[in-house]
C-alpha cells in the first residue's frame, strides 16, 4: 500500500490506522471535532489507500458496460457513477467509482482491487481497451460538498448516493417504490466527493494549508448517511441486501455476469439479509468492534442474527453502526453485542434501512391444469 504524497510538517499530529490503513491518517487527535470540520468547515481527508485505475481506448465504456452492473455505454464526460463486478451468483466481487473525462475512464477501487484487475484484463479480448493501475502516480483526497480550490484536482468523483439512478431502484424503506430519494433519507444531508490528484502536485502541497480530518471522521459521517462501504461486503453479499441498486445497478440494460441472479431477486424474491442502522448504548463507554456478532431473541432464545459491520462514535448521534442481519429478524427486535472477556454486553436499537419485504410488480403465471399433470389423478 502506497503512503500519502501529501506533504506533512514534522509537527503533524496524525495517528495512522492499522493493517490496510497503515498509511491513512485515522485522526489528528480530535476525531469528534474533525467530523464537524468535515461537515461544516471544508476539511479534507487523506485517502492514500484507495487504488486508482485508468481505462483508455475507444471501447472502454461499451466494454465495461457489458461486464458490470451499471449502464455505462452512454456515460457523459464529468458524470460520476459507480458499478459492481459480480460473480455468476450475483455476489459482489468488485466495486468501482467511475468518472470519464472524454478520453479516459477513471476508476477508484477499495474492494479486492487485484482480483478486479485480473478479471477486467481477462475480459478485454479484442476490444480497444487499455487498463492501467495509476495508484503510484495519483492519489485520492476526500471531502464533503467540495474540495478546496487550491487543490490541483485532475478528476473529481461526486458520490451519487443516495439518489436513485435511471433504471435503478431503492430497497430502503424510506423511499421504497419511489423514483427519487425520500426526503427523510439521511444521505441527502451529505455529498461526498473524492478528488484524484497527481502525486507530484501533492508533494509540493502542505497539509498545513488545509483543515484536516481523519478517516475515522469520514467513516462516522458515512455510517450516519446510511452509506454502505467495503466493511459491509463479505463473500456472500448481494446488491439488494445493502440497497446498492439505487446507485450501482441498472435493471434494464443488457446482460452481464450475475445479471440473472440480480433480476431473480428483484422480480421474484427477497434478499436473505438486510442492512440496518444501529444506535448503540454508550452508557458503559465501551463499544463493540466491527465484526461483532449481532444477538437477538428469536423464538424464545438468544441467537446470532447477523454481524456489526461498521461502528463509530458520532459527534451528534453518539455510538452508531451499520449491521447486516437476517431479513426475517423483527424490525422491533432489541439487539445486543458480545464484547467477550466476560465484559457486559452492549445493547443496541435498530433502525430499518433495507425493507424486510418488497412487493413485486411481476406476478407468476397461474397453473394451467390442462398441461400441468402434477398431483392429478391418472
């Protein structure tokens, strides 16, 4: 993972994350103040862990349109979108944030980038497409609403969340069946933007020129906006479970790998799990970590019903999180989280994001008794 190219003074208070985020500042000493600065004071977030791909060639849009979930063949320059790479069973394998500049398609990746690159390169065949990983030449900087004018941005990606794209659909209870995002959707209050900037330009740019916020602040704001991230995705994640159809999937475009599975769930079934927002009890001053089991009473006994995927201490809402739970879990069920080591459990209250049940516009044909001989006397 490449370190940030943003120049930092020796007096920097940056505290870095662990593992995959070892080069990404988690905070600068005041995570709660940084959240407010991100939302209200134009703070920027250093995101060197995001990978950047550049796709060039005359067929780049029609080619990527044919193998991923979003309709891209008519994508206009400067319009931001996102698309998913699925396996044949509709499970999420890759996730690309996209913006085209008229000559190249820029893709920001945070999920299984090496595997995504391998798949894309295998699918080029005779198409006029060149795929380059330019993460060593460019870096991402994030903000809410807009980046400072003084940053030399090469390309800007504006998050379409939570707006419902043309040909897409919402699985969220607040705007289920609507063509536009519901006015009560908290994501409407937060417009994430990510700038792609040449590392050579960042090396001559000092962090001291800007108000800085850490990745912890970015995550807290994301969770409060009900915005799914890579934390919410595991080896069996389906797009409907996370309400990702609204921004990542076009339901009326041509075939792509996994399309039949997406259509089957959308038209005839229900996703087996659903994303919920969680208000955590902060009275014990100890919070569960991402990955903790979600426990609830089911048929008279306490059972595991899902997993806490993201957690943060929000400057206004207190301890919050996102969790993926079984679809048939009661929306009124009280949740708890086991901290281990004989520590008391942390209670949580769920707020529905993905609706437990969706009605379908398509009805299955009735049985034709003249041709269907099942269970009939012979």
